[in-house]
C-alpha cells in the first residue's frame, strides 16, 4: 500500500486474515491519510523512533466487533470485507485518521470551578500565591466534598462527552479532591460508576496524596494513606471487577516530600498497585529518579527534570508524561525540555492535565498544537505521544493507542487532511468522528 515509510515491513498486501472477512462489522474507507505510530508490544516508543509514523494514502480499516482486523488500500479492503452481511461503511471523505487519542493525566472529577483564580493569575499572581491565599487544590477539595454524588456524576459526564467530541477514546482520571478516606473512596467510586455511563474508557488513579488536608499533620496523613486508604482503594476496585487503581503522589514543594512518596510507593507495590508521580513541576525533589527506581508507569510534568534523570528515564520503561497545557495555562516562561528528552532516548507521552486550577483544557488536539509550539515536538512525535506512549503511561499500551490487527478499534477521524493540520488549526476542534470499540460514538 502507498505510504511514505515502513513500506518494506508491511509489504503491498493488506494485513488481516481473509477467512475472517465474513465477520467484518465496519469498514472505514477513503482515508486520505491514515497516520499510524510505530508498533510496540513491549513498552512505549523511545526517542527518535517516535517520529517514525507511517502515513498511508487512500487507505481503509476493517473492524470485526470491537477489534481491528485489517488495514490496506481502500480498494483492497472494500473488495475483501465490503460485502459482509450488515456491514457499516464509514466514508472518511479523504481526510485524516489516527488511533483514538489517549489522555494519560486528568483530574476530571471535581466540584465547583476556579475561574476567579484564572483571573488572579492573569493579573500576575502565581499558582503558589493563589494556593497560599486559600485557593488551589484545597478550594476544590471543599467544593468537591460539598457536591452530591449526582452533581459530580453529571459534571463528569458533561466533560467526558466534550472530550469524546475532541477525539479522546481512553482517559485516566485521578481522585485527589477528597483528601480524606471517605471522600477519596467516593471519588474512586464515581470513576467506576462513570465507566458504565458513557463510551470513553476510564483508567482510575487513586491520589489522596494530592495535597495535605487543612488542619492535618502531613506525616500522619501519609501514614493514614499507607496504613488504611491504599488497601481500601484496592478492595473497592475488586468489588467493581476493575484492575487495581494506579497510585499517584504530588511530590513537590508545599505538597509531599520524596520520603513521603517513597513510603506510598512501597506500600502501593506491596499491594500490587502500579505507581506514577507528579514530578518536578515547580521544584526538583528527586521524584523522577524515584519513579525509575520503582519502575513506575510514568513521571509527569518534568519541567525541572535533571540531566541525570533524563539519562535514567531513557534506559527505563517509565514514560515521561509532558503536560504543555499546564505550563501554558499557568503562563510559565519555561516548558518541559521535550527536545532534550527525545534526543536522549526518553519515551515521551502527552496529556491534558485537565483540572480546575492549573489547566482547564481537555482538548488533545489543542495539546498537540501546544506540544509543537512550546515543546518543539514534530507532529509525528506528538501523535506517538498522544496514542501509543500515552496508552503505555497508563498500562494500556497492549490494547489501545494503535491501528493494527488485534488492537481495540478506537479511531479518530478529522476534518483536516494531514497530521500537520492538527497543530496548525490551534484552538479549533478538527475532529468529526470518534469510534470506540468498533462503534461510532460521535459524528458530526
Ligand atoms: O497537575 N500538580 C498537581 N495537580 C494539578 C493541579 C491541580 C489543581 O490545581 O487543582 C496539576 O497541575
Ligand atoms: Fe496533575
């Protein structure tokens, strides 16, 4: 099939077994550019390899049930799969198609909003100054604790619906605005409930260590997380038939120390829970090094990551999740050193960090643009970072984030022709169709 890279590895014949053709339920045809990131069954894509995106022209995808069964030229796929009984034909109209976008870092569930903080920041106040003045995570904790479960579910659903319209098919959601056992477990329960209510696939992260609740001593709160909250979260996940939640810690000045983070990681690992960390957002406390030592799924933010840590990340499976929406929204002069990381061989992913304070942005096409503009990533690197690598950052890289036979049929179709046009159209939603597990869940 015509393409501009990887031609020799895929050959001219389309992939997929023809004996399966009668089971095909959907064919997406007339794709102007089918952009497919590098495939890896064994962890995220590192460094320069991230740019090796295959760009097939006049392509099609065959889907059976929830899975992709073939990719090839439109003519070949339609000839082989197009006549299956009750097949749904989706005309991509000569436009761009990518794997469904994966958001590996959100704080999507919260009560209230912090619009007033945004205005304070426009007038020159910093994130730390606003938090000291009674704003920040603790302000959202109050609003979240006083919201009813129904209100939290309703706003959660509204946000997920908007994400779907912007091409997000899988999304990680953190707790962290409850900050006591009961409210944190209620947030976790809300994530599990939202799973059954809408199509975006949700990966739960338990994050009681997002801030120290007012009036509490930090060390005793950490002890409570270690002795009680983690095992209750693990139990709740089992009751919901879910994988154990990922455990995250905000390791930064004014939040949790490196030693707190280590304690929480050790306890999480003893319970078989994967870990990740908010690292180096404001100052470097050594959290990225700790994440690599503990084989964490990811270290996120990394604005102040050291050269030594970049080298460690490069030879590890820990993914660097960069959040250019946050540095943009906080109006910071500096952004994470993405180019240095990619050139040093780190596996970089991108996420929205959607939250009520430091980044009220959920659109991954916008994040794609900010990654090109502020992190100097190429459109190809950004695509790999928003699909394969973001999937690995939340432990789902073996089933989502890729368009190849055997992967889940999660696909985003755009109103533009090429991957360059996504960052170029900064701030305008270029997505027209979202497909989740082989079904159209959004189309305009
Ligand atoms: O990723 N850094 C910690 N958590 C969020 C901010 C959350 C908030 O301000 O409510 C972040 O930037
Ligand atoms: Fe965050």
